[in-house]
């Protein structure tokens, strides 16, 4: 079972090299959107606090 | 395997509360889950006052938001919505989720004066928007676009929620281009779900759904101006896996997300359950803010036999699902409306919106 549970994580690690540029682009895009500490003028604000994005744009355990 | 932490039990303090200023909606979208949307039952100001008594305390300690949902919150009218908002202090962030059809200059001024953050519901270009119709069954698209034009005229930034009824390749890139053009700064993409009074089947071809998400990544990458909720979370998760920190990514406890109905009744975790009745679980409500403070209802939730059943389902997900660290265990309403109970694991919803999403992102980077 534990193998099965690790399956997804292993497959993500297998494409580490391919994911790296995508993750870097996402980081730069966040900077460009001013999703940095203190920036709270957008519709959802302060994106760096992922768990604390209020309302429906929170990812986990959110209504729609 | 590394333990995935988080999502253990329900927090006693919410990060936000969903409020129903009226049950009424001026639209009659084909997929809507709200049972009372043809009736205008308005929230009395006493209900807002009761919620604000706790919300103002929570907001003094941490970020706290109120989301005016519905029904269509703008159908309550400016005067009444303003009276409902008034008891909340300036530290409370106020949000409105609207179908946009009633938005005009006066509403934009109302929002600007109160610092209200706006999110609109729109499903894409006209031909993809056919499910959003008036009570007479006529397309609402022209009125939605007019409302959004008012927001833009006023320089009001806004988010958008989009429901995708038919996720397949070709749709994602069109949608992303559309939302770039529309000018939203944030986008949430919901694959249509079977819940509430919407009983339409939501099984889709897995390959098509994966290809949809994969295409969305490609479209977003070409111009990543919009914060796309699904992609941000996917990338954050894969980044944490690569850093070895994914076991601690999920929030420590579930947020109770109280939904306060027009009459003051409180339903935890899933607004979609408000207004429904189950032979075992009753009306799913944890009590009423007119009878006890919200903070008390969250500490000693009454009549909520379904919450422990849901938490058992979250634990079952943790034990059995390789996507748990990404997903966090899915939503109560999806389990209930798909399985008839809360302690199951996989649903069509989690396959479409979690599993195929993550796989679609991986497909994107693996593509030749
Ligand atoms: S993907 Fe589905 S089965 Fe897996 S944790 Fe999420 S809700 Fe549970």
C-alpha cells in the first residue's frame, strides 16, 4: 500500500527537470502580479499566504 | 511513505463566513444547486449583527472575510445589503460573489465606497455560457458582459469563477484567452458538479479532462497574468514535493466555513448543504445565530451527526489516496450528493478537479 501512496510523489520527482522552468515562470508571474507580502489591493489579495486566501479562491476545503 | 499532515479536525475559528443576504436569484442557471432561488427570503439585519459580534473579534486577531453569496446578493438591493454590511468593522474584508447581471455604476460606487472585493460568475464566451439563463430561459450573457463592463469602467479589479460543463481539449485555451480579455485578475475553474438540486451526471472522459487541464497550463504559460487557482495550487504542491516539504502543505485543521442562511441557520463546511434535509442528519444545521453566538455554535455544534462522518471520510482519504497531500480530502457536499453519505473517498468531482488536474499538469511537462 505504501508504494501505491508514494506513486504520485515519485512521478513528480521523475519530471523534476521538466517542472523546474515551469515553477520558475510561475514564481516570476507572481512577482509581476505583486503577489508579495503587503500587496492587498487585488480582488483576493496577499497571494503569498496561500492557506489564507480568503473565500472561494482558497484551494482546500472551500465552497465554490 | 511520508505522512501527510493537516486537515485534522475542524478549527473553532473560521477564516471566513458565507452569508446569504437573500435566497432570491434573478437567474436560473441550469446547473445551480440552490433550492430556494425563486423566492425572496431576505436576511434580517439582526442576523448580520449577530455574526458581526464574533467576526469583528476574529478580524482583530487575524484576517477575516465575509462573503456575500446567495441567491444573487445584488438582488437584495443596495439599501438592504448596505444595512447588512454595516455591523462589520473595517478590519473585516467583504467579498461579493455575483452573477454580474445587476452590476451598474451605482453598484460599482457602492463597492468602491466600502472596499468590497468582487468576484463574478461567468462561464466563458457566449457559446460556452449557455447554462446561465434567466427565469424565462433566455441567455444572460449580454447582461453579464454589461455588468462586467461597469466594473472595468470604474477600474474595480475583480475575480471570476467559471463552471466548465464539458472539459475537453480546445475549450481550455479558448477560456483562458477569454478571461485575459475580460480582465479578471484571478480565476477559479470549476468542473460542473452534481450537488444540491443539480442532478445532472458529471462523469467525463478522463483523457479529455486531463487534456483540458494540460491545455490550460500551456495557455496560461504563454501569458500568466491571471492567478488561476487550480494551477497555482498544483504548482505549489509539485514545488513542495520537489523541496521535500509537501507533508506540511495542507492547513492544520479544516476551516469550518460557516454558511449563515437568510434566517440565521448555520451550516458548516459546505454551503451547498444549506436548505436540504436528510432523514438521518436532519437539516445539516449547527444551530442559529439568533439563538446562540456563532463562536459558540462552532465550539459545540449541535445536531451535526454528519460532521464526524465527514471527518472519517477525510481520514479514509489520507489512508488510501496518493493524491491526499495535494487534495486535502475533498468536499463534504460532493461526497454527500454523489455517495449519499460523507465517509466515502473518491468522487467524480475529485477525479475531475483534483486527480486529473494534477495529472494534466504532469502531462503538460512530459509532452514531447
Ligand atoms: S482525490 Fe478524492 S479520494 Fe483522493 S484525497 Fe481527494 S477527495 Fe479523497
